[in-house]
C-alpha cells in the first residue's frame, strides 16, 4: 500500500459520512407517509415541516432534506460557515471557531424563526459539529468580547472538547438545552457527531438536548486548568454565581417530544475504511475511535506500536484510529493537530522503511491551514532537512504546515461538508 492508496482510504471514510447520504437514510417521504429516524410523522396533525440546521455540515444536510421534503417545508433557518441559497429556507453565515457579531445576529434570527412556529409545525433540526461556535448567544450580562476572550484561551489551552463545551454551555443562552426549550412544538433532531463516544450532551454543546454538567463542573475546570486568573471577570463572576445557586442551571432532562438520533459518527467512517481495506489486506485493525491526548505524544505511542508490530513479521497490517487529539499551542506557526501529529510521527519514523502514517481531519480543515492533514514515512524528515528545515524546531513552534509543505506530505481535500473528528491510518509492511 502506498501514500496514494492511504489517501484514497481516508477519502472513502469521509464519503461514508457524507451528509446528503446520511440525511437520505433518515428522512424518507414514501406512500406510507413521512418517516424521520424510522418514526412516522403524523402529517395530518403536523401538516407543516419547519427545517432548521446548524454546524459545519448544515448546508448539505439542509439542502438534501429540503429536496426530500419539498412543499412540506414551511419555513426554517440554517446557520453555516458560508452562505448559499436554499429555496424556502433562510441561510445565515456565521464564524468558526470564535463567534463574531455575525454569529450573534444569525443566532437571534434563528431564534426568531423558532418563536414564529405554530402547533401545526413539526420541527426537523439537523445538528452537526461546529455548532458550538457557529450558533451562539451570550447569557446576560456577558458580552461577545467576554465569549471571544474565553474561547481563545480555551483553544490555546488545548482542553478536551468536553471541558470546553461544559464551560461554553454555562455562558450561553442557547447551549445546554436552552434552544430546545424555546421550540413550542414537537420535532426530531438528527445529529452528525464530532464528539468522542457520540455523547448527545456534548455534541454542538447540546443546544436542543440537556446538560449533565453543572456550574460547579465548569468552575472546577477553570480553576484546575489555571485559567481562573486569565478569564474575564464577568465570566468568573457568572460561574461563581451559578455555583452558589444564584443562577438557574442548564436543563437537566431532554425533551421526550424532541428525540435525538445520531446518524453519522467517526466509528461509521472507520468501519467503512476497514471493509475497503480488507479487499487488499488480511490484517486490518480498528484500534480505537476514542483517541485523545496531546497529538505529538500520541504520535510517538502510535509509531512505537507500529514498530513493535513490524518487528513481529507476518502479513502486512493496517491500523485504524479515530478521535480528536489536542495541541497545546506555545508557538506562532501554522497547522493543526493532524499535521502536528504527522510531524511528530515523521520524527519518530526517521530512517524507517516499512511504515506509512496518515492523519487527517474529516472536515478537510486542519487548524489554521488549508490542508486536511498529512501522510508521512521514514523519508519525510530527510526530505524536509534537505530543504534546510529543522523539523524539531518547527514542531516546537507549532509550525507543522511549513514542514509538510516543504516535504510535499500535505493532504488537501478542501472543505468536505462533514465533520466526524479525525482519522489516523498506519500501514505496516511486514511481508
């Protein structure tokens, strides 16, 4: 197996969680009626469908749903990273990963559309990763500046996504179930998961679900991470007020008349890769779909595992990992967690001739770069050094994009329209 074939496997995994395909599987208009996530919708009681979407995959999901539902759609709104027209729906452009005034404006507009619903409406809400940033409204009296400062610090500190969302939910007027409480009628939420374990209380910061975390949890995370002295005073004051009981908690029970269904996940992508790889290899192993931790440290561990397997002899092997490692940003370089993991792996692989490693984000956007990730082998570091680069220094400066650009190891897919975290593939040639 070569680098090109590795990239093809990655693309196949991404295709398996194609938003349009997933929506077609879970919204069906047949002679027997309308079915959403396998449940029949009583269109005599609910003759109007209100269609909403938010997240990185909002546009393709909403476009496909509108195509299926046709004239049944009576209003709705979409919040997405870019604005493209969808007949019968209002589309609002928002920003990621830090909310802006445009984000606030889009969220207020979506709320206005929700408040205009009647008992004749049945709501279909399409939620995908990225909604935490794309859909936001600060809880009073917090300001957008308070949220921006907090968001920058949380991302810089490389906290796990669950911890980031816990804090976000307790600073927001729409997260942690608050948006769901604003919907005046019944409905269904179809979810494209970008969270380890597909936890509904974490995906998109659970705007329509419920929240098992508390103000106490959020305050503890802030204190233990050393951020208490760096966050805005208004943010700390709100968390402390909530912890003392002076502010109402986020909703703790999901609405039974607004069921959530996970229609796409990292595991689905990994399984698709495994099935395709089995046509070429006898030994294909999904190691985990819950990979977390510092990207560079995970790279060392993965490479060590690969070297151990390589030394055992036998058939060629493909190891498959999924998840969402993190990066503690200390430098000012360009790149994301996948490129950083691949750079660290390339350093560990230097001189090795029998191992290939690919790491890429399923959304096609890795950090602050235009690449999805990178694919490396034992010669990648040598190629970069021949061009005058110092790989260790680039890793220290979080400048992985510059390294991979010089080594010609970048993977560029463009924005894929989906988002189910990251995929890491390791091919070990033993034969």
